């Protein structure tokens, strides 16, 4: 079972208390953007085997959105952090690199 710590209220919540929100750190395009950009924003998502950054909502708790870094192949959670963060914190990236040498954030951003 997937267990994530809410960075706001500090509760270790299992997946039944959470609501998934899809991929994190997506680039939104504003007015004047083309149809292709908007289409990609709505429908094109990464689906990696390995490290993935996701959005989650603590639905049966504080109700706030947050981001989680985890491995999709092992369910290993590297960390959670507030949704207002534009990039994963350095501490989370360091944990990922320690577990998966050679991995780079910029390859997947």
C-alpha cells in the first residue's frame, strides 16, 4: 500500500485517504498559445518506469494539494513537498540520486 506524508499536517496517509492529481510540474500555457500546446498540456503525460513526480490531495485530511516523488516500479517514496513548489526540493533530489545513481532531474523536467 502506498503511504505518503502530507507536508502540511504531517500525517502519514495511506492511499485511501488521498486523491491522485496526475503528473506534477507541468508547464501551463497562457492566452495566445497554440492548439498544440493546449492539447499537450491536457492530454500528453509522462508515464515513466522509475522516478515520477505526482500531485496528490489529502482528501480525507487537511484537503490540501501536495507533490510526491516516488518510484513507479517499486513504490519507494523519496519525499513529499508543498504543491506551490516549482521544482522538487534539493533534499528530495539528493535522496533520489542516492538510490538511483546517474539519475538527473533535468532529463525529466
